[in-house]
């Protein structure tokens, strides 16, 4: 009698103590359908569970009688071996489980799409002309040559923030992909959001041809997303574009992962175990021996740390060349500080803001970046400056337009109170935080003959023309101007710098540089004014156009303070006794220094544990071991563990 073959199955069971594959026999009737990567149903703990076949072998080393597979859901191999390895790496890095991560890697099955005749995907047309962006950077030509030869080059490119080819991120991504495709390997291009994806997709259509690539994003819908995923897994396409959802895309013979703007918040996965796409890309590059390119106008401290260790090659223009190519950036004090000595100060807008706008409008559109959306983002007492709060829920009040002036409203419960200050009894209100709508009103009155365009998260505008106009936008939704903006004004810099966040300065510089990148170069009279304290380190870096230097200094400060990415951090959340027991167990294994506990909700606390980066794996393993013990022993109380959490 022939012994049945054995399938090694990753069962959809997110319990930490069961985070390993299990062996099942393959019934003879299913033998032709069971292949590595296919979906199956198995009986586990008395219930039917979904799973993925990781391997098919002739024997098992299990010391128990094996149960048979219950059903082959689909013979389509959707979890390729190299992706299964990446899923395991990511789960181990974040103290998570294989089952949690594989949900992020493989989209839900769409049976009709899977059984349908696949569309044809023509081979991408490779451009004949010379590259115009990457060769302008030191070692940029060498990077393209390495990618075309299949060398796993890794680099971090600091793009010049200017509306010229040297600062065109879509061009840089396309050139890197073209070099990789010319060498016969596949390329994965990742961008943070749908707006950036639309720009990149349009550029790839123009260069490679329509239908020669697919886009992978959660917003596409189940059928379209699964169709693109199958085309990738079957090797029908070698070029894939996408957002965070595409970080695990199973590109055949992957030669390059290129990621734009890795400092954007949207790269962080909101579901357990909360992996960051930057880390997923790095782990894939190491496992699959493929090239890796991070490119952005700013430089995250995490990328700078990898460059500082020599794991990435840093690419940027020399300082003199960068300043010559980009717009001139100047800093000016905010309008509040100038109000006593600058008779031209209008609200919070210094004289230099009006001068820059007036000069820019003579030759084209002017961008005004406002950190806050809405009308009046916050209100306070006009007499004693106490924050105005809702009488019903205590949330800070915002302001809306009305015939009698700004009217207070609560954005949480919708109450429009007849407000009176609880401290001094005054009914007078002032607006310390002004939104983009109110700013548009102020500037519209100052420049009455000029068209005003508003762009925000609720009403985004993608592009504007080259004719003079005032374009007011919140960070991240600035429209692209034909030929670039003549000037840009960055308002309320202190609001971004005052955020209670470890990365406040880094994030502010990233947003400002993204706006500067839309402005013409200095030789075309492009200029930028930032309204904020010139002594702030982030503003000084903006004036010098030196994001890499800022990231290096920021990294040194974090090393002194013992914060990531120089250290490895684990957050433990739950009931006070549960957290205390978990922290004690982790400290016994690692000697990690605790920060906390601090209350975060009713009857819940958070404690953070940190160790030097070199011993970070031990900390993560100890945190995972605590979870394994708790679930195996069915201990009471909820415990949440996050590795490198974004809560500082």
C-alpha cells in the first residue's frame, strides 16, 4: 500500500502558542490539486479551518496520527514560497503570528475572477532615450547599471525638492523600474496614497504602455484587486504599482522594490501586528536578494539609521548644486510676533508673506500651505485665552462661518452652544488656530482680483493651470501646477512643530519639502517663505534644504535619549496587573528598561520596554514568549503587544 503524501499547512489560527505549521495527509482524490500555496480546509481542534499549504512532502516527523485534508478550496497557488518566507520574517520581527500577517499578504479569494479567462498583458515597452533624473545624482548612473545587471543594490535617494526633472519622483521610479526590467527581472513600485498612485500610473502608461503593468490597492474592489494579484502571482506581469497593500505582491523574479516617501504615516498598517511597509520592503530585499530604493524629498530617521550602518547607500545632490537648482527658501516670524512692530501685519500673516504672494502672482500660481482644514480649527476666550470647550462633552470647540461672525460648534457631538467662558465669564472668542477656509477668505480680500482655489482632504484638487491664482491647500493634498508654482507660502509653522510627537520636527520638514518640490527653481525666480520661528531646527534645515543633515542630527539626539530607531521598543498594554506580570517576565529575560506604566483608558495602562538595537531580537522574542505562555495557559486578561509602536 502506498503511503499518502503529507501537506504542511499554515492554519488560520492567530493564537501565539499555535503559530507553527501542522501536517495533514493528502487523500488520493485530492493529490493532483494540492500544491504549495493553495488554499485548503482542515479540521483543527474539532472545527474546520482555512489554511495554506506551505509544502508537500513524502513523510512527516509528527509523533501523532495525521488527519486528512478536508477540502481543497482552490488549486491556485496564491501563497508562493518566497512570500511565505517574508510573511514569517515579518511576523517574527513584530512578535506577531503567521496567520495575522498572511491576511495582509494574500487578498480574499474571488472565485469568479479566479475561474475567468485571464486578460492579456503586453510586455512593457522599454524607453530608448537616456534617463534624465537619476543620472544627475552622484552614483545615480551606477545604481541604474547595477539594477540592469541584476545586482541587489540598496540606496536611499534624497530628491531635490524642485519642479524640474531632477526633482521628479515619478521619473526616478520609472527609470529605476526600466533598468530592472531591461535586465529581465521584475519591479515593485510603492507609493503612499491613491493620489500619488494616479500620478505614477499615468507616467507608467506614457513610458511602458497601457496594460503592461497592474496596480494593487485595497481601494480597487475585490474583483479588480484579486485579478491584479493573480496576474502578478501567475507571472503574467513583471511590473506592479501599489500602495501599502502591495508590499507583499508576489512579483516573479523580483529585482527591485522602490518606495516613495517612506516617512508618510499611511505606510503603517493599522491591524496587528502593525508592520510598517518600510520594514517589509527591507526584509523582502534581504530574503529575496533584490534591489531596494527609498526615495523622498525628506529623510526619515529610520532610513538615515540604515544608511549610517552602511546597509543603504545615501544618494543626494551636493549642497551647492541643490541650492542652485531649487527655490530660494526664507523664514519669517509669525504675524503675532510682528503685530507690534509691523504695521503691514494682517492677522497672522507677516508683511513678507504678502510681498512673496504679490511677486509670485505676477508670473504664475502661488501655493499657500495651511496646516489646518476647516474654518476656525480652534477657539479660545478673547479675554483670558482659556480654550473654549463644549459644555456637553468637554471637547475643544471649532468655529463655523455665520452672518454674525464665527459661530462655535463641537465637532464631536454637534452642539452649537451659547458659549460663555467658565473662567472669566466673557462671551468674546478669538481664533488661535485658523483653517484653510478662513485663510482663503483673508487672502481673497487682500487680493480681490485673483482666483482662489482650495484643496483639502474633503475636497482635493489634483492639478491647476499655469495662470496666476492663489492655491490654498492642507499638507498632502497640494495640487500640481503646470510648470510649477511661482512661489509658495508655508503658514503656521509652529503648529506643526508643537505637536506632541517624537517625530514632530521630522514630519513638519517632510510636509514643507513636499510643498517646496512643487515650486520652480531659483533660476526661474521660484521662492518660498515659511512663517515661523527661524531658530527652529526643522526650519533651519528647510532654509538650507538639508533633510539628510537634519535626520543625522535627529538620530544623534535620539541615541542620547534612548529612543527609536537607535533602540528597539516594545509597548505592552492591558490591565495593570496583566501588564505588570508581562513586564516582569520580559525584564527577567532581557533586562529591558521600562517606561511607565501610564494610564491609556479605563482600567488599562501602557508600559514600554526598550533595549539597544543590537539586542532587539531578544526583546521581541521575550515579548512573543509571554504571549505564547498566556494563551497556552489560558490566563485571564487582555494583553496587547506592539513592536516599535508609533505612539511617541
